[in-house]
C-alpha cells in the first residue's frame, strides 16, 4: 500500500457528507426508490444513522411511498457517487456485522460498487458482499455484461472484514476476513463509487440491521503530484505561452477556446495522483497590449509586458554624489535618528549595532560595511552590547511606495560559491509599523544557508521562495507590487515567484547588512549597491486640497482635505495668494505635521481672529517644504491700517528683502535636521518654499497661542491624526 485514500470510522455524530450521500440518487434528505423496482423497501435517510463509532442501516416495517409506489418497508443506504471513487490499483474494505439465524443471512446486506459514468453494464460493477440464500456472495459484472460470482459460508451474527483489490490488470480479487475468495475478470477502468445498503427480497426480516464499523481504501500505485504549468511571458501584443512540465507518471492535456486555456493532469498507467493534488488549471493567454509606459527611462529589468506598465519613475538613486541623499534616506533603524548608533529591527537575535560610519557613498556606489567593532546601542530603554557594527539605510517618513509600484536594486553581495555570507537584505516595511498587518516585502534576503530568498509577511501568513545564485557577484533584484494584491519577484530580469500580499499600507525601503545567531558572522564583509529605483504603474493624479468654505471671517474654523499625496506627513500652511503683496516673512516653527493615510490628510484649521482681510491660500507642504497643492481662501472684514512708519514693520517684526530672502544669521539652508524648527532668525521649510516661489511669505498654521508680532494674528492646527 502506498497511500491511504479513505479511513472513515464513523466516529462523529453524523455521516461525512464529503464522502457519502444517503439514499439512492437522492438529495440526502428525501426518501428514494430502491435500486431494483421489485424490492419491497424505500430508502429513508432516517434509517442511516451514525452513532457510537458505527454506521447502522436499519430496515423496519414502515409504510413508505417512493418512485410513486407504495412499499411496506423503509431501510437505509449510503453511497459515494460524485464524492469518492476507487480505480485499478486500489483496495477497499469494510468491517461489517452480518445478522442472521442458523446459517441464513437476514435480508440482503450489501457492500458493492458501480461505475461512476452510470453506463451499466459497460462500466461494470463489483459486489464485495451480498446476503443471499446461499450465504455471503461476491460478484463482478464485466464490461460486456457477463457476470462471475461465488458464495461463502460465513458465521452469522458476527463481525467480518470484506474487501476487494482491483488489480491494474483488470481483476477483482475479493477477500473475506483476509482470505482470498475469488478472482473475477473486470473488463473496465471506469472509476467506481462505493455503496452500502440493507435491501430485501422475498421474506423480509424486520427490524434488522447492517452495522458498519469502518470503510477504508488504499492505493498500491506510486503516488505522483502534478507540477503546475506556468505562463511564460511574451513581448507586448504577443500571446504568452504555456510551459507544461515533465513529471514522471503524469500526463497533461491542454484544451483551448480562444485565448482561454485549460490544462488537466492525469496519472499515467501504473501511477496514481496523490490525494488532494491539484489536477486542473486555467490560463488567460490574451496578449498584453503595448501601452505608453515604454517611454519611461530607465526601466526595470523585467519582461517587456511588465516594463510596458511603468508610467512614472518615482526614485532613481544611483549614489552618484559624495554622500547619501538625506532627502530620501536615513542611516540606521527607525527607532533611532540619523547619525546615531541604532539597534537593528530584531535586536534580540542580531549581532551588531548600525553606525553612520558604516554607510559610505563612493564612486557611484553605496557601501554598507559589517566589521568587528565593540558597539552599544539602546532602544526603548534596553541597551544591547555587541562585538560588531554594520550599515543600514531606510526611507521611513521620506519615501514610500504603494500598490501599483515596482522597486529594484542592483546589489553585490559577499560570499563563496552560492553561499551568501551574513544576512544582507533589500526589503520594505509598512510605514504604520503594525506588523504583520501592515506588511513586509523582502525583495532579497539571505536565508536557508546563504540562499537568495524573496518573501512576503502579512496576515494571514508568509510566503517564501529561495534560489541558489552566484554569491560574490552583482545581481538585480526587483519586486512588482501589483494592484491585485500579488507581488512578483524578479531576479536578474527573470520571474522567481509570485506571492499574495494583502497589505495596503505604503511601504518604505530598507537596505542593510546584518548578521544573526542563526549563522556564523563573517567580518569584514560588504554589501555594495549600484542603484535603487522605483516606478509607478498607475497614472497618478496631481495632489489636491479642498476646504469646507472658501469665504471665511476671522476666527472661523474650516476643515481641509488633501488627496493623492505620496508623502508620509504634510503641513497645512497659510500664505497670501499668489501675486498679492504680503507682510514680511516671520521665522516660525512649522506646525505639527499631519499624518497621511492612504494618500489623504485631513485637518481642522482655525482662521486667526486678527487676520487681515484679503485673498489667501491654504497650502499643503511636504516634509521638505515642497508645495504639493493649494487652494484659495477669501477673508472678509475691514483691512488693518498700514504701519505709520514708512517702510517699517509692526513692532517686533523683521524685514525681508525682495524675493523673500531673510537676513543672514539664520540656519543655513532653512530646514533643520529631523524636520524640526529653526532658531530665531532662521528660515523654516515653509517660509523657504514660499520665498523661492516668489509669492510672499508662507505662514504655517500653528497651534493656538503663537503670536505673530508682524501680523498681529494667531493660528492653530488641531490634528486629527498623529504619528504614533
């Protein structure tokens, strides 16, 4: 025996509906006619009962109507039609209690099988046991309708095991209590479904029972599992092709209707398909149209039907400068700050701190170096001491991708042969940090003894595919996060795997060279990166901002809604409308940023009570100060008189030269590290953006209580969402 096909011990409190149906071609709950019209009983589902670890089929004297005929008895039957079958090479048996008296069996307890195609007698039948006047009998009906049979003298009111081995040469070998009784020819290969019933002919003994302890079935053939065919991508406007695998013992059949294809796998002669194995697949062979995406430059390393989907380059960092682009990247893990020593994402199992000195940019490459060096780093009050340091960069709060994007990096790992050393990774993480719900995409991760692996982590689980590659070499690793919730992984332009990914949280990028307690650490070691790129496959709409009212009075509160954002957080700010002369720029701290969720941001904005009447704009600013969107706002009321001193400013103010530039002495460049405020006299990201736009000063809507001496007004922002 090579496999167990069925093991039903009737141990529950109901019949297993996945295997059995009560009655004779009924619906499991209605009374059905007998197999032969001359039998005196109907088959009633109530007379087939599972209890105490056995199936009991009862015959009782009970007036019944079935098939339009009045019958005097009701009995029980179960059958496996369209649910379970056996075929050549299978053995099936049942342990039954045979009721009778003085050598005569009561009624016709029967265990038998019939061809699934229901074309009797050409599809044959096997009677494993049937109670007759001559005892317990077996019988086989050949494909030509001829019958072979015999009877055995078995003890009555006793348990017996009855079974049949359907050999691959077309013989039905019937066994009683382990002994071969007969071998009958069976000229058919139609799969057969099992039937158990308590019938009757002539004198009926009622009440009476057929009790079944179990029904079991086995296979004797080698088990094979078909491998799924795969769809091989083609150029755009060219039909993809099906790659049918070659598997010993499996025969594949392909059928086509237009561009729709189906493939069915069946066992070759002398083999059996393993239980539960998939045997049918469907494919859509419609060619992918050649869209406009081919004009994007550069394109990822992927088949053309994938690259044709690219609509926009979101990121193209070739590390061509003399330092890391801090507008995109942070050094170290997100629990720390750029420039500090930080732990890794998994400090309990990793072997090093991440240091800023281990991240270098040189000759058009990023280098992350893993070296032996005592280090200490702290996260959430816990301090970790290690013997190594290494490098990491990540783009949290600076750059993210969403469904409909493709990320790619060309990376050189270290190692020997096909074994990558340490634990290098190119991956993404959900920006909201509610792992695993917000997801993780591992484009490259060295696992399973130094193999290159592509995986996803989300709810309800994870998926991983690994491959052996040359370790000490350059390779391109890409991931296409499709809009249908699947991530396709491409290594050196070839599809490696497709994993379902049901997270929708925007993902930030990470590159790091780690080591962990699962493998020996190798130091020194280096991870080199030629570039990191990202594309969008979606025709993105321009960011917008709408407000609940575009005509307000001083002191009013309005709501603002920004959409189509790609930022992690934004700031809402107030400025005179373009072309309207404004007061001098006032150096202020930027208002607390508003968290962006699914591309949108909302805020309540309080219009200052002392604001000058006139035309203004509500502006949405990126973390860098870049203008994302703006909408006009009119403030009613009487203008505040101009200052009495010619060319002066209200008391406490400061002047701004033409073009928005502030006096020297402020923070050079305007934006302080981490996006915080600038010292007095410096220029905030918001005011810098406005100064460069030439539209006058921009005033972030800050928390209540900030006094603008130059304008004599207060602004505040109440955040609806806040970064954890």
